[in-house]
C-alpha cells in the first residue's frame, strides 16, 4: 500500500479552528485503507469543554461512525503533538498509528513531558510518526499566539 498523508486535512481543520478563535489544532482519523472516517478542530472555547481537543472530537466521531469504542487499525493525523489526555484516549481507542506535525515542549504527552506511551501502565502504544508538515503546523500556532499577544 502506498503512503498518503492526510495532514493537509488536519491543517485545514486547524485553520478553521483558528478562525473560530480556537487554538489551531486539527485532527483526522482514517481507517486501515486510508479512508477518512472523522475530522475535527479544537472547540474547547466554543463548547465550554476543556476536553474538546481536536483529537478527542475526531476520536469520538470515528467511534460513532464505526459503532465501536475501538479504532483498531485506524490512524490519527494531528497537527500538534497530543497532550497527555489525548495520548491516553489514543491508547484507550487502540489507534494503530499516530502521525503528528509540531512537537509541543510545553504540553505534549508523547515525546515531551508525560510520555504516556512509555509508561508501563499504557496497555496500547501506537506506531508514531512525527514532524509531518511540522513547519506549517508550527507557523499556524505561532501566528495565532502572536495575534493574541497583539490584541
């Protein structure tokens, strides 16, 4: 099977989140064949929900679409390294592959900080691919936070 990145769709979700005044993070869930099952951008402010991260929303929607709490064989594409909460949800959902763009030294939970998948209590560890469209993902975040500081 030929590799196809879905980071362009995740970036589109991140840009849409930014236009809503949300931190620009986007996520896409694909099945084993690469078909898009769900996509989402951050909605924490809009929904007044601290768990409404792009990853969480996309995982929830994909589970509903598949009629299962497990996303075995699925891949998650996200523009920013998942936080510890999202990393735990990725593990609980049994997502096979995690693709992410920018690293998150402040709040990351995969390669930074908590390193959720490295803990012995973690029952499932996805295959991880980082740095995909990293520069564009970082630029979205940098522009967003620079705009907040000016405003």
